[in-house]
């Protein structure tokens, strides 16, 4: 916090103590942790209470799980996806605009959480369900329309839509491969 305070003082930036949420990682400690101190431009210390029971934090519009609770983080992401998609489906826009909004806004937000999670492939596939339903509704496909055709590339006569679970798995493997390529250990990737 001292380094960040010094950087802000040097560059003329301001920190807002009311927006800072300090916590500890891992299990909560047996005794309350001491406060975290940040400094304003006059180098006056401002105490920030450390909340060791904070379970998640919202960063750039995405809830990040701090306690490695896969079940609650999966449920929270699924609820967030469903909420965002339901709002999108209520908007008056062309199918192309709605598909682009999913591809460029909703999917990246969901991917940010999905690539950091330790979920199984089945749990990742469960996140595809709201997208599949939305794609079928946006494109006016019947419910019985084969899901595989939605995600099949256009060169194979599919719709060529992005699937969250596939993209998350590919991105995880890419980071794993990059880690090994630069000399990292497979266990640390």
C-alpha cells in the first residue's frame, strides 16, 4: 500500500479509501488482522479495515472468488450470465447486433471468470446453456434445433457461434503452453 500511495502522490492521482476493500487470502486468521494503511497526497496515514471474511470482490465488472469456493463462484457466474442475457433479449435490436453484443461483451466477461476457475468440463458446459437458449431465440430457431449446429463453423454449414466452454478450455491450455515455453514448471501453470 505504501508503494501505491507513493505512486499516486508522485503522479498526482488520488485514491478513494471508501472504494478500497482489503482482505486476506486463504482461511480467515484466528485473530483480527491489523488495518492496512494508505497515504494521501500530504502523506497522512488513512487506516483501511481488513475484512478476512470477504468471499468475493468485483473487479472490472467481474466477481472474483477469493476463497476458492468452486460451487458458489460457478453459481454466481451462471446467475450473472443469465441476468445479462435476459436483459439483452428484452432490447429491441437486430439479431446481428445481439449476437455481436454476446460475442464482444457478455462472453469476455464470463470468460474472465471461467479461465481462472478450477471447474470440470461438465461445469464449463453448464455455462453454455443460457447462451444456447439465447442463440436459438435470437436466430428464431426451434428448441429442437441441434445445439451442435450453433457452434459448428460456417464452412461446415453451422452458425459459427462462439461457445464459452470451448474458448475457456483453449485459453487455459494456451496459458499452460506459454508457461512451459518460457521455462515455467507444469505444476505452476
